[in-house]
């Protein structure tokens, strides 16, 4: 019996490290994809990765929320979570959120209410089956790249918080176990 409880404690102690590693890996991947989008790489193929990225970010953020919600309360939970961490954490989070919002707004302004698509062999901005504008291949790739950058900027902002949270929690728990 003592052996199984010891294993459960070990697994609970390893969880922050695993969450921090997964968050850091996803954060790094999103930044790499963001940078590659400037050269037109992976633009069409990478949108398929968006759903798993977002699900992972939601799961990791939900873990933090369930752990910290009773102590932080209110709508400012997401910003208060950085209390007790170095000041650069909040600044980096703010920069990532502002960058994500700027990319999303830029994409929305240029694409309007539609999204770039290929319909009947033509590059267009499509709004629920209605063609808003016919694009050149260069315009299409530019908008697809902008959409990918906006998506990956949002993903990076979503993964940064769990990455630093679990990393600092793992450091604190490791120091407490010494």
C-alpha cells in the first residue's frame, strides 16, 4: 500500500515538469511555424495542426485554472497568475497578447468577413460560399501567411502562460523537496 501511495506522490511531483516540457515544446513549435510563415513555408499544411495546438493549450490552461482558481478569484485571474513570478513574465505575456491581437486585427482588416480559399481553381476571399474578392496567387499566399501568423501568435500567447507557470511551480516544488 505504501508503495502505491509513494508512486502517486512521485507522479504528482513529476506532473509540473511534464506540463512545463509540453508547454515549452508547443511554444517553440508555434514560434518556429510563425517564423517559417514569412517565407511561405507550411502555410496550407499547417492549418491542420491548429486544432491540436488549441486543444493542448486549453487543457494546460484548464489545469492551471482548476489548481489556482480558488485562491485568485475574479475575472483578472489570467493576469494575477503571474504574481510571485519575475516581472519579465508579465511583460512577455503582455507582448505576446498584443502581438497576437495585432496580427488578428491585421488579418481581419485585409480579409474582411471572409477567409482566403481556392474555389473552382480561383484564389478568392470566401464568406460562407459567397465570393467577396478574387485574389492573385501572391495575394492569396500573403493572406494565408497572415492568417497562419495570427493563429500561431495566438497559440504562442496561450502556451506561454502554462509554460512559465509549470516551470516555476516545478522549480519551487523541487526546492521544497531538497
